[in-house]
C-alpha cells in the first residue's frame, strides 16, 4: 500500500529534484535545526548535519555502500 494512502496529507512530500525544491527543503531543515549553516563566504552552499547514532542505526538495513573493495567500506559494514 502506498504511503500516501496511509499518511496524513501534510506528511507526504513528492520530490521533483528542482532547485526550488532544494531551496525549500534546505530552508525547512535550517528552521527545524536539522541543518546548521556554515560560513557561506568560505563555504557557499555548505551545511552541517549530524545524525544521532541511535536513529541512524534504525535505517541501516537500507544503507548501501558502493566501493571498489569491501575493505574501503567503513568497519560497521
């Protein structure tokens, strides 16, 4: 069953990959404190995002590491 049928309408966001979408999502992430804006004069367009180890582990089964050799992937993989 599609998520859009089970979620509240306000929770569904369809991505189109546009610059306007990127700007909107970046502003929302900044407003919510998910992203921290870095020095835009030195690093234009750069932001800091720190994931919480506990929450990032919850979705690890969906993480794919693409490296030429297994040794190049980080130790948790």
